[in-house]
């Protein structure tokens, strides 16, 4: 990495007739959440310096230059890297008056940030714009209306998407037009889309849209976007044949290069329908299992959850009932015995998932909540199934991850608690739970009322305790980090994990009444919006110094900036040792000068590069955007 960064820097500095001299590094930088804070929230910034600055004075000034707050830097939180050996926290919590501010200390000035009740939710509208840009259908892949179904391909290795031979057609045509592209490419995955739509409908339910009151039309836009996703999920589930389709398109071509896949060509999606490449012109569609056969439980659980959440916010009772029945049909197809390898995508290496009981808990909880809303007598059975899977999750899968695409237990726990409380409040049941032959809870009527919560295999307190345990994973990590980051930024998906922790802090508060993790959650949101070593907001268009060169074909080719894209963020330094990635034909250099301006801030085994080639750090994805949207929704209260 250092050789590469140095070579690029020397190349740029030596351009021209006279040799340029590199400017000296500044004494330090002030990093802050560039979006801002609600007046009552805790507020912190960080000062990263080359030399020690314990007790350094700082001030907060408005745009008009008026000084509104003074303070002193806190204790030294430790070095970031060999250049910046000191990081200090600046406490801005006393700043409560709405306005636009900057933090100053000596020659250092932070980017601007806002203090207002609307600040936490402000980027949500931008994220909805990203989903709008990600829409497929119409001029984009019109041919998907009549797609051929293919058998699962065989790949040349467990960690590659290169295919052996040619995929074999086994059926079709089926209509799989619509949905959203998965990331910076144009593949579509049910595993991803179900998660995204679940969080969109949860945002509608839990925050009234984006939590901003809908003054900018964001509530209506969110409903439209969620409906767009649900329409596609409806196509991916064939209720008549009981078939779930899971993927449209292939990643790469074959080992002999006789055909190409999605990742081999840098182009606009509008070009595919007339492409010379057969598997871009007519994209294959793949199914989760043979028609009528059990479905991988992670897919069944989260897809059912999306339909059930839609039923919870649907205003038409007839339509809500139909959505509930659709969710129930998918949930009933889950393979929960001898599960084996989970199905997510082809190849599995795209999205390797190991936990599935959280998805089953989530699906059961959302079915129960929808049924309770509709007065459907099946509510109790689904609630007990959700509780069963929650107990199994706690026994077999808990403790290794926090809220993100691969672990949805935080939302599942919170909604199961809601379902239990709603069921208990409605009326006691006259039933005694026992285990049926299939290993799931069955109901046998008994004399006398028994409250729902008394007979469940898991208690509310256990669920609350696990939410706290997930937060403590982040808290423990943050305690040893100079920027108080709770996510591991030397691994993939640091930014969505940060937003997931932020969301979990509010889910925990909702079900426990305990605000002990509010400040921690706000710090994680702040880290994603610029209070990090690189001083970058990892949400395009949100903040003064937001990412500018995402690994995103549409914006790169058209030259139009993408707004609201949430990128992976910093990643392991070792992932960049062999370069940033391929420069494909048609890819426009970004940044135009090729300089890695963030090289001086590589540290703690992690690196961030704002470059179109740096898929490791700068590629956006729908699941990143969805968890950010949900976190902002919950934090807008």
C-alpha cells in the first residue's frame, strides 16, 4: 500500500516543467459528525494531532463568526498512526441552540455541522434518492419480463464467481422485471431485497416514514419505494408452484472466457437489452429450491417478514390480509431440519451467511404482529414459533455479530417483545404450549386462562439482555478505539455495522426504557458521518466532505454525482496491497488526478480510499443504505 501511495504521489508532484514540493502535513485535524445533532443529544468531536495537545483549548463558532462555546480537549485517547500520535475528544454536548457551527482549535477548523431537531433524519431523504437511482425495469432490463430459469451453475472455486462451462436452462419464461440493483453492479438478489424492504416497512411503522414529519414528501417517497420493492418480491415468489426465485444475472463468465457476466463489463444498465453478450442481454434467473421443496430458512424467514411488515402498515384490510397470507405461505416453506449450507446467492461467497434462526424469529414476530393487528387467530401460533426460534438463536448463534444483513436478531428481539406485550394486553389465551412432532410449539386447550408470556421458551428479559449484549460488543470495541468506533473497520461492512449499532441503541431503549446506550448510538452515527480518522462522511452528499468517487457505474459513466449512496467504508489495509482493483474499459478515473488523499490517515490496520476502483471501500450497497435509513428513522425521535 505505501509503495503504491508513494508512487502515485511522486507521479503527481513531478508533473510540469519544475518539480513540485509536497506541502507539509498540517499539525492536526478536527473530525466531527458533518450532518449534526438534535439539541438534546450528546455531542462529541475529535482532535487528531501530530504533537501532544493535552488540555488544548477549542471553541465552537456559528457561521456568522460568533463564538458560542469554549472548552478544553479531554485526555489523550491514544495514537492513530505513526504520523498522528494523539487523539483527543472534544465535548460539545452543552451546545443546544439550533444553528450551523464549526469547531476551532489553533489553526485547525472542522467541517460545518448542524444542530437542529431535524438533523439526525436529514440524510434519510438522500438515501431514498439512492434507491430511486437503483431501480430496475422499463428501459433497464426490459428483457427480464421473460427470463429463462437456469440450474445452479458450478463454480471454479469456493470463493470465485467464475463458472465452469455454460449454465443449463431448466425452465421459464418468468417475469422478474423490477426491484433494485444490489450494489454498484446490476445483479438482483432476493436475500438482499427482502432485508431492505423489511427495513423500509419497519421505518414506515416505527418512524412515520423518515421521522422528519414528511414536510419534504419523504414519507410518501418511502412508501413508494417500499412498494416498488414489494412488487418485485411478489414476482420472486410463485405461490402456485411454491417456488422462490433468488437471483437475476450472473457475476462472471466462464473459465474459458466464452461468455461474460455482470462484473466483466463497465456500462449503463440501459445497454444490456441490446448487448452483444448473451447473458447480459437475457439474464438468467435462479431459484432457491425445486418447486414445492423446502426453502433455506434464512430466505423464508426474511422474505416472510417483508410481506408481514407490509401487512402491518397497509391501510386496506383486504390487502393486509392478502399480504399476511402470502407471508404465511412463504414462512411455512422454511427448511428447519438438516438445514445444511444456507442459500443466499450464487455463488454463496457473494453473501456467506451462517445464522438463520434470527430470520425465523423475525418472520414469526412480524407474522404475529400483523395477525394481532388484523385480529387473526393464527397470531398466537406464530408468536410461539418466533419465541422458539429466539430461544434457539440465543442457544446456538448469539454473541458473534451485531445488527446487519447477516444478523437481524436485534429487530427480531424488539418486535417479538412488542408482539408478546400486545398479545398479553389483548387477552389471556386458553392454551398450553407443548412441542409438536415437527419440533415446533403446538397448542392444546386447557381449562383456565394462561397469559401468553408465561408459557414461552424465552422471556422478555432474555431478549432485552441479548440486545444489551450486542451493544456491549460495540461498547467494548469502542473503549479501546481513539475515535470510539464500535464497528471493526479493518473488516468488510464497517459502516453498516456502525449504523446497525446506532439502530440497536434505540431498539434497546424502546423495549427497556433504558437510555444508557443513547450516547453510544449517537457516536456510531457520528463516526459514519465524519467523526472518524479520515474525516469522511460515508454517505454520498451528506456532509461537507462526503465520499465523491464511489465504485458505482451509473454515476461514473454519466458524470452525475450519486446522492445518498452508503459505502462500505474503511477496510483491512492488506486488501489494498495488490492495488485498488481493475480499471475496466469505460471506467472514468476518479479522482481525476489519481491521488489518494487519505493515505496519511491509514492506521490501526485499516485504509480508506475514495477511488472508483476501490470496491473494497467505496462500493455502495442496498443493505448498507437500508440499515442507515432505519437507524436515522429511529434516531429522529
